[in-house]
């Protein structure tokens, strides 16, 4: 999936671990990822979490797409921080599954918490 994900590649996301219903991704904050206040743009942590959701939910070989997501930004990330996103499956039904993603920095400080719901289609890949 990562081979076809140009956005995750552009962000420099690395897949550290993947298994059924879970994944761990990381990326390092670059100057282009900062907002006008000199901290990481919220869209960066959101995009990292969204990629983690995509990789974890699709790890069962069934085509999944997000239908609802939310994020709580808890602490700002800074230039050169390495963010790690751990996505965990919390419920998987026939057509709907739910996940939580926790994003931490290199000091294990919680940066953001993301919740995602996906639709599980009958299409496999």
C-alpha cells in the first residue's frame, strides 16, 4: 500500500511495524511542515494518523476507506521532532471498524489522539 501512497512518501513516513489491525508509523518534522507560529501544522499530525488508520484498517486484505475521523491536538510538535503514530483496532465488524491512533514525540510525550471509523467493503486486495 505504501508503494502507491505518494502523500505518505512525500511526508517521509516510515512503516515501523504492521500486523493485522495495527501499525506503527513515524516521520520527522521538517521546516515545510511548520505553521505561522513555528510549530507543526495540525494537518501533519492528522495526515500521519490518517495514514496509520489506512494501513491498519487495510491490513486484513479487505478494502477500507474512512468515513469519520477526529483528532485532539494535545501538545505542539516542533521542528526536527520525530513523531510516532501507533494505530490500534478497537472494533471490527463486517462493514464497520473503529481505530484509535496515538501520536507521540521522541520523548514519548503524547502529541495527539485520533479516532477513526472505516467502511469495510467486500472488495479485497
